[in-house]
C-alpha cells in the first residue's frame, strides 16, 4: 500500500526569488567600536592592572562574535588585565567541557585565536537564592576570578515574553549558571522566566564580581548594529531598553498567512530553538500556544541541520516533516541534554521522516488543507537568520507586489531536484 495515494508525482508550484528589506544600520569597524565603548570612564574605571577577568562567550551564532570577543580581550589586556574565556552556554555542547569548547571553536573562538585560556569546567558555586527560594549558580572559574565581563546579544526570546528577555541578565543566569544553574532555572518553567531571570540576575549582580558587560544588537540582516558597554548597575534597565530596539529591527517573513514553509537548515547557531519561533510563529512552550502568532502556516518542512549545531536538533519538534539525512545527523545526547535542561521536551520530538527533500516537500504540500499543491502559498528560506533573499510561490505574488518592502528579483521557475531528490 503506497504511503501517499497517487505517489510522489505532483505538480509543484512555481517559485520566485524576492528580496525583503529591513533596517540596514550596521557597524563595520567592530574593533574601533569595542575600543570606544570600553574607554567610557564608567567602564574603564571598573578595571585594574593585574586583575584576572572571566569573559563570557555563549553558544548562539552571533555575527562577528570572534571579532567582538578578540577586541574585548585585546582592550582588557591593554589595561593590564589578565582575561580568560568562560563558555557561558548552560547545557549546550552536550553539557560537558569538550562539547562547549567545540561549540566555541566552530565560531573561531579558541585559545589560539583569542590568545587567552578557555576555562570550560562545568563546576559551579551556589551564590544565593531568589526571594522565593530558587537557587542561583555561577561558574566556579568565573567566581574565582577578580571580575567577570559579560558579553551577550539582546533579542526577543523564543520561549517567553517580558521586559527583559535574552540579554546580559539571561547570559548571567543561564549561561554562567552552566548545566546545573540552567537546569534549576528551567525547572521553574518558561512561564516564570519574565520575573525569574531579573530576580536571579539581581542575585548574581549582588554576589558575583560582575564588573561590566557588552550588549550586542543585530539588524534584520544578521549584522552587528549596536555595541554598548554597560555598567552592572544598568544591566537590567539597558536589557529592557535594547530589547525594544532589537524587536523593532529583527528580521521576519513579510507574509502573515501561507500554506507551507520550507526551511533548508536549523541549528543552535541559528536560534536557541533551532529555527526562531519569532520568525516561524511556532513556539515550543505550551503556555505560548494561547497567543495569536504570525505567520500562520499549515505545514513546516525542514531539510537539514547546520554543521555548527553539531547535531543538536532542539526545536525540531516544531516541524511537521523532515528528511532522512537530517534525522541521521541528530546527536541525541546534545539534543536531549538541551531539551531536558529546558524542561520543554516537545522541541526534541521527531516529526515525520521522509527519504528525500522531494518526498518531504510533496508530503508538506499534499497535507495542506483547502488548496491544490500547484496553487499553494509557499515560502522557502535558508534559515531563520537569513531572510533578505527568499523564495515564494506565485500564489503570493499579488501580496508581494503590494508590499513596498519587497522587491521581486526573479522570474517564476519550477522547483528543481537532483537525481537523488535533493532540492536545488
């Protein structure tokens, strides 16, 4: 009995390349910008010659992260400070030192490229409790240093909404908390994060030697738009202020309703949830299900994992159909460690697995209700970070032509596949 009545031979919709426009403000001279921020008197005054200083580097695919980190380290060295790097990534990288070093290396952050040691031990210190009794942990190597310098990107989180979401406060609480600290916080549930992250962050600011931070905001093209050195007294307020800027400038798919989304790759370097739910409209935590998310999509097909995710397929559960090669690329240790730590295990569920891209897309199209495959509204993206140039089906052309932020840059063409079923 065939899997699909009529088989996999269907009429595919014609696809057109379009260009979406976002705010393009960016920083070209990363090194000069970092130097200027660290030279601000309220920041420069935090450091003294001879100090040992832990510099955080996380697991997200932040644009220019190697250049930013190297610039921070070089400027600190010029002040006579002795910096070292602490991987601040909770349970990522398989929740072990080797895996976390591997994640950093994939971004070009190594002891050789940075010129400083990397202290990847998972040991933590209990530094206190939130007002309602939740334990707060910080990396032991970081606590043993004379100071801590927090580097983090500010952006909307993928699993909760609050005045403070991803940023310097979360980098301290989840990142510096390592596996144990991240596990304790996530066990409380994402529904509590809006109040828990600030509360735990205040404990760390009081108990740990936090000397300064560098907040990063990116534009809609995944480029460094803003770098701001922040005094620890201002972490919470600046996280909130910069979150508004980040939300206004984040990329998105400029269509609110369509039938099928084809995502070529997902990974932890793209988003904490593999594919950013702020782009796909599909969120892992159930407490967000009640919200009216956009875009509204009938089916999501995912074709592969990024190399940089090292097999961590967290967020895969938000897809409907995947390919065999993606499935075979999953590192279940990394994926499950991440998912269990977050307590949101539906992000690690396995969708329907088809042998090829061709079969996966056919299933996606054939299971969209109320529309024939060749007439479906389809969007194809590389990943949820790269949304400038994408493809849409001709059914979306009227809407695209009416949007001044969209430029049509190609002619309609058929979907093409290799002889072994890979989408070209």
